[in-house]
């Protein structure tokens, strides 16, 4: 076996090892973040919903002003649950000492994106292992790349939609006024880069599949 065929395979094996370690580190960090969120430690590992927070502990949600009860340009403080404060300038609603239901609701807002991230890393790990073992231009590698593309494209839309409804549910635990679920689109924020990356991977997977079929045909004629 020549050096030109060994080196790429070694590089793929190193890549597969690195991706595997990254996957399990992210799994551990995600589990720790969820556990901390369940106990009201929101800002840990970016757990603050909607942006960073200077609060050492608690649950915060950056909500669109349209979702909060207000009179003119002033926030109606009577619409907040007990122990919840809010800043109208940033529409940030925070509970310094959240209850069990508020902690659970906050944790639910973290799960859609976390599941999307872990699923993508898992597929990348499988793809790297397959490429290191069988090569890049194979039917199995193309299927895994296609699955990764659809996971990012369709899964990203599902995850952000689920996150929007979870944010509304959390808002319902932080305010006393009724939450208009029909305005879920106000809380929805789609990640266009993730969608475009997913679409690009789908197209590239089709190219890989065609290359794998051509390679199989050539090997069959030799």
C-alpha cells in the first residue's frame, strides 16, 4: 500500500477520533446544563433564553414587547407573577427565585436546540467513522451526509418552532396575564445559516451518491 493511500486514511481516522471526543464532551455539557437549569441556575452555559444575563441564578426570558401586557409604552407590572421582575427597555422577564414549574418550563426551552445540536454531531461522528473505515465516496457515506442535511434543514425548522412554543409556555409561567398562543410567530426565530448549510449538504450528498455509483460501476468492469 502506497503512502498516498495511507495518509488520507490516517487523517480521516484522526478526524473521526476528534469528532467522537467533541460529541461526548457536548453530551456531558448539555446534560450538565439541563441539570443546572432544573435547579434554577439559568445563565450557566448560555442557558439564559434570548441572550446573556448578569443574574447569578434564576430564570430569564427575552420576550417580544407584543407578548407582554402594557399600557402605552409602559409595562404593566400587575401582569407579572410573584417574584418576577421585568425591564421594558429589553423586554427581559426574570425570576430570581423560580419555582419548580418555572424551572421545568425553562428547561423545556433548551431541549429543542440541544437535541438538534446533539443529533447533528452524532451524524457527523458516524460520517467520520464511515469515511475512515470505508472511504469518502461510498453509498453509506452519502446516505449519512444526506441524513445530516435533512436533519439540519427540516430538523432546524422543527426545533425553532418547538422552541417558540416552549418560550410561550415559559412566559405563561412568568406572567399572570393570559398568553396569546396565536402569536407564537413573534417568539419564533429561524436560523437561516443552518437551513442553507443543510440544503448544501443535501445537494453534495446527491453528488457523492452519483460518484459512489460511478466508482462501483468502474470497479465492476475492471
